[in-house]
C-alpha cells in the first residue's frame, strides 16, 4: 500500500452558505430579556438603596439621576445587542454531524461529528419549562472546545434530537 496525499481544491469544498440552518425558538429571546432586566434592575435597586441610606452625601444625590439614566441606556443597548445576536443563533443537523453557529461580534461556528459525541443531555430551567423550550448539550471526546450547547430549542425538537443522537451513540457501542 502506498501513501498518497492528494491536494484538495478549495473551490470543490462544500460551501457553508449552502447549509440550511434552523433558528432556535424565539421564546428563548424572552429569557435573554428577562435576564438583562434582572441584571440591570439590580443596579438600579442598588443605586436607589444608596440614595435612601446615604447619610448627607450630597455628591451622590447630585449624580443619582445620571447614574439611573446611564443604567437605563446600558439596558437599552444590551437589549438591542441581544436582539441582533439572537438572529445569529442557528443550528443544522446533517448526516454525520451537527453544526451550531452563534455570536454577533465574535461569530463562532462549531461542527461536532456524531462519532465524537460522548454524552448528551437535555436540560430545562424554570423559565424554560414555562416557555416549553430546552437546552441540548453535546459533549465531545477530546478538547472541551468542541462541546455544543444549543439553548432555546422547542422541547419536542430537543427531545427528538436527543433520541436520534442517543440512538447513534448506542449503535456504535
């Protein structure tokens, strides 16, 4: 047997643009918004508490409304970023792998071949249960950088993919 290592023409490779991605459930955006409101709401509550309990510190009282306005502007910016970034969350299930793409400023696309999947889990937090969505986590063999966690899948889709992937893993064992 002789060793060969033929060159592959870049033009002949499959185009990533041709992959038909599916978006995660829009209900997941609700969870992202709730988290943002809770995070920034805590800062507003802290500013109010400082204003109420501050002892004659007129410098804080002078800038209080500027602080509140700054927090609200940051919240609005965060909501816009979440909305735009949400549109970049998508996945594709193919014959031999699953692909997940996410990120607004730093877009990351991860492809996980089925034969590298070691463990799969479906999780649902309190809000996810209320909104009937799930997170599908796939852990790969080797480096942790290949793990995929798809948040915001409709529950029935996550369960179907879990069953499909579990079947593949069990067949190869």
